């Protein structure tokens, strides 16, 4: 039975040394109880307490890290079935696969194009997380292993992001690992025939290991065997090509780990999104939602990757922490002193809706962003975080009056009720009420300003 935070606290040294990264032992105990910290972070816990806290100190889904200097993809360590219960912590890594048979130059070109892909979405740069290199057609011959090593070198030359090495032959994967230095890759995959050799290979190179079996029972048996050999960084392959069965298996694994604390299946899941006619996009989208830790795309195309990255960002944004932009005065289309001053809140979607509409119109403006704790206009107004006093304070704080020759400020139409109060706060300013929707701003600015 899991221990409560108070029960865990009684077994800790109670020194409040802060070396664990938390301000007090009680705070650390609460994180342990919530499966959001590991007992190893405490340098002074006794061996006797370690034994008693063994189960409580381990997250229900083990945290797996695939990393190279400057980049890291983390999966696992989740504590809830649904985001609204709390939040999801580690978004699934999205990898693009290349094959050794494609040749060195083709691999460099494909990896280079995907590595350079970047889209700014509400102030966040969205990119792929890494690449998978497949030893397709590899056998046990030295030439095959060398060909795979060459493919891994080509991928590494084109990207600094983490790698997944895909294949069944330990010799080929070992040759690929031999070209990588100082990084933690992910190997795919160990099965009932090769698990011992793959486990030793992963241990030797400090890599994580994906395991694959035909059923959950067989998968649980295999993870226990691998763990028994001293390797704990494990990833699960559920091996289901159909959407319905995959969804059922993925949910079952998540529930067994979180609700039943079933350790043999308490690991992140890897999914390969394959299939033409857009099927790969559906597979990947389902895997993002339920509940993959690593997703490998069979191809790279901006129209495939972009919606997946946006979907992932939306699901893995903390619902209790709105996306915010920095409160400031922003210049749009090189505003002049006579250009109007627009006001909005620092909720990212609100800011970008306003900024994009004005920028697209080509009309110059000063955009003053108030600190509304990341809330939208109406929500912030209802919560008392976007009122006349706060708007006036922001305009004065950023010295907007020194930048303009005509003191004219436009407030969102949804808070027209604030216009009278704002006139009292800014007696030297002309207060104008703008449209309710950002899409109507260009027409309003042309006609009324």
C-alpha cells in the first residue's frame, strides 16, 4: 500500500538541507507520495528507511531519458490518467525515421531537412525531437554492421538531437552505438530471442532498451527478465497495428501502472506511426493522446509534423498554468509617434491573435500587453486582473506617452465598460473602444483611427 506524505516524512532525516531540490523534507515527502520525485535525491536517508520507502519512492511509470549534449527527450513519470486531474509532465518525443538502405547522402538530406524544421506557435518554437535510424535488412555479417554504423554517422553529422537505433541484430546495433560518444540512445528492440544480448549491449553503452512481445503477459515477463539482468531503463512496444486494439492496450498499460502499481508494465511506450493515405498521422495523433512516450514517424513532411506538434503542445500544456507572453510594449509594423496604442492581456493566444491580425494588415501600431496572469481579456476582467487601474499602470510603467505624439489608446470591445474609469486614470489620453474580436481590428483601425 502506498504511503502518505506524512508517513514518508516520518522516515526522512528531517534536516531540511534542501540538497534534494525542495525547501523542506515535508515538501520532498509530498513529492515522493505523488510519485514526482525519487528517493535517491535525498543524500541522508538511512538504509533502513530506504527499504521501507522502496515502493513509495518509485514513480509508477519509470522516467526514461534519451539524451545527447544540449538535447534531451524525457518520457514517463506520469501520475494521472487524464490531464485535467492534474497535468501531464513529459510530452512524447516525436522522432523521424531513416533507413540504412537509403544511403549516406540521402540520410543526411532527410535528417537535415527535418532537423531544420521549426514553427513558432503562440511564442513557442515547435520542432521534432530526434531521429530513428533503422538497420533495415541487417544480418549478422560484418558488412551489414558497418553499413549501419555508416548510417548512424550520417544521421549524427546532420543533427545534434537524440537518436533511436532500430534493429534486431545486436551486432549491427552495437556497431551503430560505437559511433556515438557521451550520449544515451534508445535501442529497439529486445524480444524473446535476443533479449540477453540486447540487454548487455544497452548496459554497456548506458542506453535505454525497448522490449517487444506478442501479449501483455509476455511483455511483463520480458521486462522482469531484463530488469533481473540489471537494466531498468526500459520502454514498451505494444505491437499492435490496428488503432482499436492499440488504444485498448495503451490504456490498459497506463491503468495497470497508475491504478494497480504493476511494476512490470510501469514504463513508457514507443509507437511507430506508419501507413500511407494519412494513416500515419492518425496513428501518431492517437499515440500522442493515449499514451505514448516516444513516437517514430516513417516520413518527414511539414504538413504531417506541424499539426502533430500543435496537438502535442495543446495536450501537454499545464491546464493550471496558462501560456503567457512577457508584459511589454510591442512594436508592430514599425509604428510612428502618431500610431495608435492597442491594449490587451498577456495570454499567448490573445496576444498572437491581436498581433497577427494587425501585422497582416500592414497597419502600424503600439501593442501594450498587460500582466493579467496569463488570462484572456474577459476572464481577466471577471477575475479583477484586467481593470482600468492596471491598464493605466502598465501604460505609465512602459512610458508609452514618451513614444507617441497623439495619446490615443484602444481597449478591447469586451471590456468597453472600463472606458469611463480609464478616462479618470488617464485624463490626458483619448480612450477608444475597439472591436470585440481581433479579426475586426484592421477594419476598425482603417475606419475609426
